[in-house]
C-alpha cells in the first residue's frame, strides 16, 4: 500500500517539475500530471538499465524522461 502511495506522490512531484521546467505551457490535470511523472520515471529507468546502470534512474533523469514524454505528446498528438 505504501509503495503505491509513494509512486503516486513521486509521480506528482516529478510531473510538476517537468511541467514547470518545460519551455511551453502544458495544461494538464492532476491525474495526468501523476501519470506523466510515473511514465517519465519508467522511461528514465528503462534507458538507464539499457545503458548498463546497476541502479535505477534518479530524480533528474526522471524529470528529463517526463519532459521527453511531454515533447512527444505535443508533437505527435
């Protein structure tokens, strides 16, 4: 139960940071922000594991992953 709550909280924080640092306005609801942050974390973790890292991605990599998802969503959607 605490893992799910922690994933939601960290997803929200990462999503907020990604939206704040992205150079354009990103209008999203709170639920979409959480999903964006969780998706950015998963994308960064996948990239770091593919690069041969033994640990998962950190906060900065997760925010960059979420920003990449914003970029992809804005230009493909």
